[in-house]
């Protein structure tokens, strides 16, 4: 359901821009895409959609706050320099997360999700269970080595990079990975004898699946739901 909502939001965004440009041509509207601080939307919108898709994670929430502060800094909304609030805002958010870590932790109960593969049109379902981890890289890098206890994860890379190594995981069930690469790169090393299904929203970016394709229909499957905006995800 959240993946469908994400696609709807992206679709409405591009339709609105297209209508604006068409209005300039046909009706002489004064539509301007490149307003002061327009580039901050490249941070705000993907983070906002990621928050809807995956919840209020560290990367998406911090990226959204930073984007809003950068956008506001282009206008005389306050009497002080908003740029100076970015670092304090990040520190406060990290502190609140440490204090209320259990409230921020996302737990997926035993649920069944319908799934359609964009590549070959196959339909099916997967079960999500257990505690899900979350990894973030904002203007930094993050290397993660997972072992046997892996129940899926959320990856948020914003102007950074994440390496997720699953090669030592003995996967016995289907898992889901939600990933956002915004001006960033994510590398995912998968174990052998697993199937990969990708559902990606590419915006000047994409997913490259270089992993060995395992033909057994009963093999555990990794479902990757991703958004790539001026970034990419490599599955190896």
C-alpha cells in the first residue's frame, strides 16, 4: 500500500510540473520551477516520500528537516541565519532518538504483503516479521556487515554511501529492504542461493542487479523497494 502511495505522490509531482510548463506555452502562465532555493526540493521531496513509505527514520527525517531549513534560509522569514540551526537541529534530533530509542524503533509484525515484480510481471507475496534495523549515511559513509539474524532493513543514503554485506547471512525466509539513494550510492552484497525482486522509482538514477540469478522458485527472496534520485543502488 505504501509503495503505491509513493508512486502516486511521485506521479502527481511530475504531472504538476508538466501542467505548469504546458500552461506557460498555452496560456502564458508565469510558472517558474527554478525559484530561490528550488534545489532544496531535491532533498525535501524524496525524504518526505521516504517518511511515508518507511516511517520516520533517522535519515529521511533528518534530511527533511535539513532541506526545510535550507529552503527557509533563502527567504527573510526570520531575523537570524537559519543555516546556523542545521547543526543544532541534528544534535537535538540525535539526542531525542537516544532518549526515546524504543519509540523510534520500527517493528514489523507477521504480515503478508502482495508484490508485483516490475521486471517480469510476476506476482506473489512475502511475509515480514521480526525487528528491522535501519542504517543511515548523510554526508558520510556507512558499512554494515549482517549475520544470521537478519529480518530486513531500511537504508537511507543522502549525499553519502552505504555498503550492506549480507554474504554471511543464511537466509531462510523472504525479507524486505527499503532503500533511498539521494545524490548517493548504495552497494548491497547478497548471499548465494537467493532470489532478488526489485521495485524501484528511478529519478535520474537506478538499480543495477549484478547478483547471480538463482532459478529455484522456492528459494528465499530479497524484495528491494527503492527510490533513486541522482543516485544508484548496486546489487552484487
